[in-house]
């Protein structure tokens, strides 16, 4: 009986341990051979696997359609060496990857995420376009995702989105923003691949969310696995509990 109780205790303990971390799926979900980044299959796998949030790469087409696409061009998955900003949606929507997936509109992704998973937006739109940025907010509001959303912004877009969506910052940026009369810790989150225990303690005292980063250009390579395993251990020892990561590195925080 004692062995049985011990087994139950260990099982419950291990599950509580694994559930104590909030995970953000990098590049649009669980990216595997059959589910390329920013695809519907990748997004659905992140939802099915219980990720807290999914990171969406946001770009805009030549005819001002918001889409989810990491690279500047469509070469890597769709074998089309054309810039996103040079193509209209009518042409982009016909593209298919070798896995049969397609480019998704930003709104389609938000619609799929509603009531299932929160969103982190990596804003890759260059320059400042108030109408486009307002459209982003309108869509987030439409699917009731803005309040919980995180954004990786650009220098040009920061002033527009400040106070409207929680923005990524380094500790140095946060300390600079603290000098502003309109500073509100709820408007920002600490986001870095290098976060110390002192950083976590400081941020928690300020009421600022801390997000550690575990991503790599080639996540399935042995080099990446070795590097991210060490990086994960360092972030965990610092007290980080929320991670934006490539799905290949999920095992390092479970």
C-alpha cells in the first residue's frame, strides 16, 4: 500500500511540475515535418498539446492584407523567391508547401485561437502605418484576444501600441521606461534568452511578466539541442516560468 501511495504521489508531483510552466509555441505552433511554421496543422497541434500561447509572425501583403509569415519571402516553404510586400493576396493564397499547407490570413489564425489559446504577435511590419496597426487591434478585439496578447514590436510601432498591447522589453528598456510619467508595468513584459535570477526578482517586484526565450534557426540540429538544453537549465535556475520556444525544445522545460 505504501508503494502504491508513493507511486501516486510521484505521478501527481511530476504532473504539477510539468504544468508549472507556461509555454508559447514559436513560429505559429508545433512545427514538424507535416506541420510547417505558421500553418493550421502547427497551430492545432499547439492547441491540442495545451500550449498557453502561440507566437504569430505578422506581415502585410502588397494589397494590405495581414498574413502570418515568418520570412520576408516565400522561398523556404513555398519555393517562391518573392517578397511578401511585393505580392497581392490573390496570388499568395494559391501557394502550397510540400506538406500541402497554405499561407494564413491573420484573422483566420485569430478566429482559430479564440477561446482555445492566447496569442503573441511578432510584428514584422516595417515602418509606421496607423491604419494597419489599428486593424491589428480591431481584429484582436473582435476575437477577444487583445487583453491577454503579447507583442514583439518594432521601434516604429512602439508608441502606437504602448498601453494597447503588452510589449516586449529588455531590462534596460524597462528601466528607461520607468522614468516616463506614463509608466505602467502592465504595459510591458521582460523578454530575453538571457535572464538572471536578479532580473526575475526585480521584475516580479515590479509586477512585470518574465518570458524566457528558447529558439534557434535550426531547432532540430544537434548543435541547437545542446545549446538550448544548457540555456533552458540556466533560465530555469533563474526562476523563469514562462517560455517562448521551438517545440523541439519543449522537453527541456518539462
